[in-house]
């Protein structure tokens, strides 16, 4: 086999990787806001739950989280009489989302706490509720500050998708390993793999830059 003959299965795997990255980054972003805002909540139960999820998924290995969701959760389900088996794509997306969500939550928390206190005092003077202050004052100023960090997390998430090959999900890394086992052409396969991940990272970085600029313009129109 030559470089061209490797392209079809690798492109199939790249498409799976792209989908996995998109789904997990979007869900992880939503979790980031939910957990980050929850960590600042005055409600003790919400704050405790948010902190627990953040610390568990920041303090443990993504690989272990993935294996637990795919291998251990079904066994736990059998013990309590429930079918908790997850398809590989669901287990992979969930593990990646929870991981990026936990790290992103700290980005959200830090950006919200960086809003000048004078802005919050002005909102209080205008008799804004906490929800109004969050949506009208804090988030419009904090979101543009979050975007560079979210861009880094998105690229890291793309690279972390390679771990899902270990639960037999046919992503780019899984397809590459299949071809390498068949051809023993390690140099060519891993060079292509490196270049394809690099190219996907460049595209993702460019997209995140566009989103960053868009949020910057949005903040300018709100100020």
C-alpha cells in the first residue's frame, strides 16, 4: 500500500474524530458554564455538586474516566438491575465533555470573578436581580475573556479524542493503528497521523479565533 491507498480509511477516521470533537466541545462548553456558575452559586447544594464534579474530573485521568464509563458503569448497572451500557461514541463523547467541562468551569469562574466590582455595585444600585446581573452585566464582559482559554481547551480536546480508539471507536487513531498492524508501515502511518491531527488543529484554532473576534465585537456593541 502507498500514501494514497491509506487515505480512504484515514479520512473516514478523521470524520469520526471531527464529529467527536464537535459534539464533546459543544457539550463540554455548556457544562463549563453550568459548573462555573454553579460554583459561584449561593445555594450550598448547587455549589457543592458543582465543586464535586469539577474536582473529580480535574483530579482523575481522562483515560480512567473513559474506561469507567465504558467498562465499569455497565457492571454497576447489572448490580442494581439497570442496563447502563453505553455505545462507544456515547461513552467517548461523555468522558471528553465532562473532562473539558471541568477544566472550562474554572475558566468561567475566573472570568466572572474578574468583572470589576464597581459594575456589580452599579447593577445592585439599579435594583437588578442576581439573574439580571449575570446575564446583562457579568456574562457580556466575561465571555470574550474566556475565549482564548476555551480555544486552547478545544485543541486539547481534539488531541484527547485519540484515547477513544482504546474502546474500539473507529476514529482517526483507531484507523491508523488498524492500517499499521496490517502493513507494518509505521513511519508512513504515524507521519500521516501527525500531519492530519496538526491540520485539524489548525482549522479548529482558526474557527476559535473567529468566534473570539465575534464575541469581542458583540461586547463592543453591548458597551
